[in-house]
């Protein structure tokens, strides 16, 4: 029975810690704008991306 409660506790903690991994639209938007500010619209110089 103790192992059941231990597993239940681990599952609850895992769910609580995983909540921080989701991204909001604002965070994605700001990350993409930062990427654009850094790298711009210029094509990549490597032939692997053409």
C-alpha cells in the first residue's frame, strides 16, 4: 500500500512540475521575435537548408 501512495505522489509531483513546460502564445511570439532580431530574414549560408 505504501508503494501505491509513493507512486501517486510521484505522479502528482510530475504533473505539477510539467506545468511549467507549456508555453503561452506571448512567450512563443516573443521568442520568435527575438530570433528574428538576431538572425533576420537572410537565408542560411549552408547548403543543407536550401
